[in-house]
C-alpha cells in the first residue's frame, strides 16, 4: 500500500473547543474553495498566474484545512477521550472493505 504521512503539531496558545474548531474548519474549507474558484476562473475573475503559483496557493489553503482538522482531533482526544489512533485504523479498514484500498 502506497501511503503518505503528514504530521502536524498541536498548536500552542490555543484553547479550542469542539464547536470553535468545527467553525474554524468550515471557515478554512471555505477559503480553500474560494481559492480554487478564484485561481481556476470559476468566480468570473480572470487571473493570470503561473500554474505553479496557483497550485502552491491551493496547497497552502489545503494545509490550513488539514491543520484545523488535526487540531479538532486533539480536541476530541483531550475533551472526549477519543482514541484517534484506533479511529484511524478503523477508518483504514473501512476503506479496505469498500474497495478503496487493495491491501492493508
């Protein structure tokens, strides 16, 4: 199985709640969608940027989404005792059962 790992740190100086993190996740996802729409010409604007720059901007927004999702996982562990490692393993098993993965 070809995998990539992404490790993002717990952010300092924050006291996120489940609700505040969920709202932040939606905000970041909206910024990602807005970035894609803007740089791909879906918003009616004509943007003249090199493809490399466009893809990099989209990747930056995607990483903001990923960081916020990771923060939400830390919140789930801290506030609700969820075992994220076990949940990830069950998620991978579900992907295998559904045929999205060919091996574990």
